[in-house]
C-alpha cells in the first residue's frame, strides 16, 4: 500500500476568532450608531414634550391669573353696586319719611286754617 499523507488542514483558530470578533464589532458599532440616532431622536422628542408641557403650564397659570383678576374685579363691582342699591334704598326711605312729615304738617296747617 502506498502510504499517502493525509492532508488535514487545521484551521487557524486565532484568525477565525479575530475575523468573528471583527465582524461582531462592526455589527455592534453599526447598532451603536443606529441606537445613537434613535437615542437622539427620543431625547429630542422628550425635550420637545417637556417644552410643550412647560408652555401648557405657563398658559394655565396665565389663564388662572386672568380668571382670578376678572373674578376679583367683578366681585368688587358687585359689592359697589350692592352698596349703591343700599344707599339708594336708604335715601328713598328718608324721602318717604320726609314726604310723610310734609303731608302731616300740611294737614295740620290746613286744619288750623279751617278752624279759624
């Protein structure tokens, strides 16, 4: 029998491991860049949302202040109107009393003149 040298090739594991890790590193770097892009988008959206919330809060505060100011002004006007109505009623009562007194005095004068 002829002796044949079996040719078994033993792969260089170091080269294969380096190639595998190189591919893996490239994939990870690609994922990292896409994650960085997504992270930037998410952070931008979150910042935009936060700014919108701040604007909405500022709007609510301004509207609340305007409502309170309007309510206070209307309350003051109502109180002034109530005071004016009370004063008018008091003046009318005084006028009615004065008219009654005048009428009584006129009746007395009339009766005095008739008795003479």
